[in-house]
């Protein structure tokens, strides 16, 4: 890499026909530039420039070297310019694994806007809760809710979703409303399948309690939990955006409205920090749009 940098310096010196002018143009000391070119000649084993007090001239070897180096330097500059254009308007196929309900409710309108903003990108989405192997599978990014289980992956936090307790008006009519989190032990609770499915942590201002919950239903689908809650089968913990439509239509009501469940973080997971422009833009866009989710 140092050799390539010195080649670029050599080209600039020849173009300027002066060490001083070339050094000024590149913002480096004249002595440093002269030392680098001398080092280049030493590495090659041939003199490239005749130096006098007034000017510099190319040797025969220098003329040949300049013609070759100039093309290499121009190609490198063009490559950087093209990569810059790609970064400004990324293109290609973006493969992402997304959680079904979060993608349908939160991400769908954002993806539509992202697609309009970047018409050069096409999409291949896998909506599934399964564990995706970013090393062996052709997936650019995985969006997941909850703390990442694989510490080997690069996790970028997109947002944190506030969660509340909900039940149908009919269920509350039949079984009454709990007055305190401790009362939840007497209710059917629709639980998401996690390592701590039988325990809910609830907060009210500075107060925080952990309650044991139970029920006949334990699922790995937030959408199904919402649906069962609206069908009078129990109390559910849901992100506000997930429950918003059913709350507005009257299918669900807030339970213990002063209490909130632990927020659930949302992460973008990648196998490396070195991302293609399409993936980098997608993650940045989601983080910006979900900031107030």
C-alpha cells in the first residue's frame, strides 16, 4: 500500500514539474515528499528523476514508469469516485430477515419510503422468528426484538418499544380488572415464549415490581397473542404500536394503565462492521425513522 501511495506522489511531482509545487498542492512538507520519492527510487533500483536547482526531468526509466503509474493512479481515483457514487445511490439486492409482526406493523411503511428513496435497491425479505446464520446464509441484515443472544454478531440498536398491558372489554367484564400487578397471578396471561415467560416486570414511575404469571397459552408470535387477547382469552403485554388499531376499535383496553412492562429493544444484527452501502443505508434509515417509535 505504501508503494501505491508513493506512486501517486511521483505522478503529482511529474505533473507539477516541481517538488515544491507538488508538496504545496498536496499539503505536505517538501522534505517529506523528496524523501518519499528517493525511497521509491531506492525500492525500484533505478533513478526516475534528474534533479537540478531549477527543475526536474524524467529519466528514461522515469518516463516509462510515469506512463504506467499515471494509468494506475487514474484508475484508482476513478474507482474511488464510483464507490462514492454507489454510496450516494446504493444498488443491488438487499436480503433481510425480519420478525413478522414488527415488520408488518412498524416496518412496512418505512420500507415503502426506503424503496422510493433508493430505486436501485431490490429486496428479498424472510419474515420468520428462526435463528439465521449470517455466516453461512446469504442474509445481509437480521432485525430482531430483544437482547441479542449471539455475542459474536455486530448489534446496532434501532429503537426501544414501550409496552403496556391489554385485554378485551369482554374478558375484563367476565373476570374483573386487576388493581395491582400482584393481582395478575389470578388471571389468564398470554405469554411470549422467552427464557422468562412466567415473569413480567412492571414499572410505575420509580416503582418496579416483578410478578409471576401463568396461563394456558405460550406463543412465539406477538400477532397471535394480540389476536387471542382480542378474542377474550386473557391479558397480554404488547408494544403500543402493535395494539394501537385494536385499542382504537375497542377490541382491546389498557389494563393497569399506570403500569408499563419493560421496553423491548430492537436490533439490527450483521456479521461484520464493513457493510455494503445498501445495508448501511437501510440500517441508518430504520434507526432514524424508529427513533420516536
